């Protein structure tokens, strides 16, 4: 199946091509074959995108928030209307099963547009009484924002950045990962159909250097990156040169702690969701599953039983539960981690092999008896590989869970409510779950602490990251000056 878009970029309300840009071959992970060919943005395309964003932003910011919201809500409706074809394109681009992309990827993007559409008109300033004088605050947009996306949730990431940025009166230039560049172009078309004025949401394609050119442009007020820690460090440093606002949504090695008294089926289900959904390519995955010794054997037995029947195959087939990894490079990386885990003495409970399928598949894999010093307990694998570690006491679990430089997410399973809250309070992570895992509704802020990032997406909190406060002091009497 080909999925060639009309052109590589979407700038100022229309498709744009510049064949002088290096070729980007887009592969369908399920077959390993090319499904589209695009060109990287040249300096001329980057300039056109930023110039049109800057030109459009002032008028957009002057609209009443309710008018901006109306357009975003219309875009959410269109996404839902086109749900099946958008899901099919996302599956083609990412390899994720259609049973996921129909319910998770674009639908979550539509939720973000709807949520921030409704929130925008509720954002107000404050008045500050100062005797006879007073001050008031205005919450203003930042201006031109740049979004840089990872390849694992390409369309969701584009929506999660576009929705709060546009709702608050900013313009956004978005660069998707060159591995999964197709969905963001669809969003650009949908926003125009919904009535968004040209220039406010532009998509430019390219690899890291295109991202770097955007981040360093003096017209840019804010950079929001979803990506890895090494890229985050570079982008943060570049943004610091211009003292730009940043949101960094980076990687993780999150702990999921299962106590003896947990509901076994729910804990096993959550561990599977938190390691196997999207073939494990989820930043907040609970990739260190700490299981208390009393429940360990029962947990592993049920986990092996349920993992063995996961259906791998053609991601377009609605019965398929797990698709391939996104790229040959990611496949090589994940299978490399599996071999390292075996060599370092982790016990293979299930999976660990390459299924006999065309495309970049890895079987759902569980390792038990993993120790803190093993590579799979320390590094982000970003594949369907679960590491189960044993623990005895609550204090021990918390200390070991926190012994990482990452701090994106954490989860705890227990029926003891005071313990649940005590443990969560002690865990160093930005996004936590009690008796649940990996649910990220738009109403709740999402983001990491420590090396996993700064800033938050979703929830009211995101508003603060796409706006700034202007303070206005109002003098009501004569000016009292010593001069
Ligand atoms: P990368 O960090 O490799 O890339 C992220 C984006 O930044 C891509 O668009 C990339 O372009 C671009 N980029 C790369 N180098 C530069 C640079 N020097 N200057 C500007 N932009 C640059 O991440 P991946 O795409 O590999 O995604 C996987 C990572 O993302 C994982 O670590 C995962 O944990 C994290 N992630 C975090 C999430 C969160 O919300 N916390 C959610 C999802 C993923 P290109 O790809 O074209 O090189």
C-alpha cells in the first residue's frame, strides 16, 4: 500500500515541495517496504514555515478564545469522522495494530483538541489590589512555537502540542520524526478544513538538523520536544541560547511495584499493558516490574500464560494485538537488548525470539530474576521486553525504584490504600498510577521529573507552558517623585 502525500510539507495553509531536500524513505514496518518518499525541508521551506507562522499569529491571538476554541472543536469532530482512514494511515506508518490506532492514537488527539478548545475561554488573569492603585495580569501567547515529535505516537504527539499551543493563541511549526512523518500532514489538512487560518499550523519534514534549525531561529519563542534524553539535552541547550521556553517530554525506565496483596489479574494485565502495548514503544512503560516475593511465582505463571496467546500479525487485521517494531534499527536495538539480558543471566520466561513473520516483529518477552545492575534494568529498551525484579520490603522497593536518573512514571498495585499513597508519595516520578497503568487522559497533566523532562502536557498545567503572564500596574493618583 502506498501512502504518498501530495507533498512533503504543509506550509501557510497549503502543500509545499522542494525536491532539493534530501530524500526521506518512509517504510511500512509490517512489510519493510517503502510506502512513501518525502524530501527534507530546505532552508527555504523552514523560512517559509516560520515566516507564515509569525505573520498569522498576531491576528489569531486577537480572536476571542471562544472563537479559537470553536475551530479546534471542529477539528476534533473531523478527526472522529475520519477515524477509520486516519487509523489505517497511522497503522501503515507506525506498524501499530489497527485495534490500537482506532482507539488510542487519533482519538486521544481529538480529545486534546476538544479539551483545550473548552479550556481556552476559561483562562483569565487576576487583579491585585494595591491600596488606591491596583495591578492586573494578562495571560498572553508566547508567539511562534516549535514542536518536535518522536516516532511512537506521531499523530497524538502532534495534537497534544498543537491543541494547547493554538488554543492559547500561538502558531506552531511541527517537525515529525522522519521515521513516521505522515500523520502530522493529515492534521494540518484537517485544521484547515476546520477553519484554522493558514500559517498557524505548519508541518516541515526532516531529520535532526531540520529540528535544530527550527529551534535556533530567532523567531521562535518556545520549543516542545517529545524524544529521547540525549536529544533533549541538545535541544534544551540550543533553546537556552535564545532563552526560549521549553517543554521536554523525554524517556523513562519506570517502576511498577506489585505488592503481595495486589489483585493478581489486574496487576498482570497492567504489567502487560505497560510493556506490550504499541509493541512496548511507549515512553511511560513500566519496564521495571518489581514483584514482592510472596506473589512472584503466581504472577510469573499467569504472565507467561497470558503473554503466550498474544496475537501477532498483520497490523491491519482487527484481530492482531501486537504489530512489528517501527524500524529495522529499532528491531536490531531491541533484539540486541534481549541477547544482552540472556548473557547477563536474566531468566527468560517467554518470548525472546523473532516470530516467523515478514516485518520487524519481536515476540512479547518476559525476563525474571532481573537484578538492578543488568542492562535491561537500566536502559530504555523501547520494545516488548518486560523485566521482572523481586523485592521483599516496601522500603527496599521504593529505594530501588528511585535508583535511576529517569523520573517519568511509576505505578503501584496493592489493596492497602495507605500503603498505596505512602509509596506514591515517595516515588520520584512525574506521572503515577495506583492500581492502574499507562492511562493518560487529556484532563490529567502528563510529564516527567529528573532526566525525563521539564514541563507538562495535558491538563490545565499545559496552559502555563504555552502562555506567559503580563503584569500591568495601574496608577490611580499623582506620581510621587523625589526629583
Ligand atoms: P529522538 O530523540 O531521536 O527524536 C525526537 C525528535 O527530535 C525527532 O523529530 C528527531 O528527528 C528530532 N531531533 C533529533 N535530533 C535533533 C537535534 N539535534 N535538534 C533538533 N531536533 C532533533 O526520539 P525518537 O524519535 O527516537 O523517540 C523515542 C524516544 O522518545 C524515547 O526515548 C522515548 O522515551 C521518548 N518519548 C517520550 C515521550 C514522553 O512524553 N515523555 C513520549 C514518546 C516518546 P529525527 O527523528 O527525524 O532524527
